[in-house]
C-alpha cells in the first residue's frame, strides 16, 4: 500500500488550513457565549427567583469539534419547568421576553425568535448565539427536557453529561477523536452541497465514531481511520444498533423497527436517527461507499496526481498537497 503521495501529515495540514476552526476564533466565540452566561448569573444573584436558571455552552464549539465555517454558537438555557409554557411556540416567545428582561442593554433587534430557539446577535462581530430552552426541575446533573417541535413531546437531555461523554472519548484518543469528527463533518457538508436531500447530522457522526473508537478502531492515522469509518458505514449499512453504557444499561434501550438505531448516550429512549428514512439511510451508505472506494484507490495509486484526484473525491478540490 503506497502512502508516499498523500500522508497522514498531509491530511493534518489540510484540516488545519481548510477544516478546523482556528483556536483564537474559537476562544473569542466561547468568550461571547460566556459573557451572556456571566450576565445571567449576575442577574440571578440579584433576582434568585428568576425563571432562567443557567446557560451552558453546547454543540460543536463546546465539544471542540467546530468547523471553520461555524455560523452560530449553540447554548442550552435551563428554564424553570414549573413556570415556563410547554408548547414550543409559546416557550420561544416566553424565553425571548425573559432574555430581554435579563439583558436590558441588548437592543430589541438583537433578540430574534426562531422556530426552536432564540437568537442573540452580537452587533460588533455579527456572531449569533442560538439559545435553546431546556425545561428544568432541579436535577443535579442538569437533566432537563427539550420539547419536540414535531409533536410537542418532551425529550430528556443533559448538556453537561453530553459534554462529559465526548470529553471521555477525546481523552482516550488524544486529539484524534475531535479531528476525525471534524473531517467527517466536512465530508458530509460537501455531500449536502451536492445533494440537498443528503442528511447526516453531526451528532450521529460523533456517536458512530465513538462506537468505533470504543470498539478498538484506531483514530491516530487519518487515512486509515477514514477508511475504517466509511467501510463500517458501507458494510454495516446501519444494521448495528449503537448504544453506550456511560449512563444506562444498553439492555434497557427501547426496541424499534426504525431503519437506523443510534441511541443518545444520556437517554436510552431517544433514537437520535429516528427521523431518518430508508432513503436517507441509503444515501449515506452510497456516499460512504464512494468515499471508501476513493480512499482505497488513493492508498494504492502510483502517482501523486492520481492520489490527489482520488482524495479530492472525498474532500473536494481544496485538498491539494
């Protein structure tokens, strides 16, 4: 197997230049979210009965898996479940009004109601903080309920527990777990640009990589690790039910006939791939087959131009070592 033309080091350089959010940019984005959190904590100190209980940075920025193209900052906002409405549209308006009260220095146009969240815009930078309400009743591990915009049902979640789950995988795999997540997310983003019907959300990518890493797949050589990821998708075709034992006994997970079964690591009643159809599944498998074939061909190519051409089928023309 030839590795002379595009190596692990080449993929690292490509990721640094084209894929990863720069450290300074990540620091500034986190600082903006933290300023909101600190302001809320100050307000809570003066108004301990206020219905907003805590803001926690979540999503890719909190996990260290953000791409260079990140467009907003995800924040979970824990709100008192006893006083907050439980209908999504009413809850979003309720949250926006509380944010306006807690942050009087923000202009009305900086707080925008969205379908499932409230966006706070920083005028100076243009960055947007996307605040998602979580109904909270005092759980010490910050378990709370999201409300489904599809049917109004509640879904238990915990921002700290999710972050701890990812933190454990990062600790076990050095920097490689987060980097592999970013590389696969970049690949999935290109597929979405090519086909608007392609769906593969980041959380599912994280959990599949966690499943492989937990099972012994090495992530420290990116060409080999990417090949292993795509081979798993292509050969398994989501036949495997993915569960984790960090916070529950996998045997207690719900039984379902849904075509894809990837269980939330903090909630064994939440199949995070529940809304994916057979067609969605097949598009992911087909794309994984193409990517795996391209990487295999690249690893056996005899010239640099041929090797680069195959890798560009995976990561686009911006990969040009």
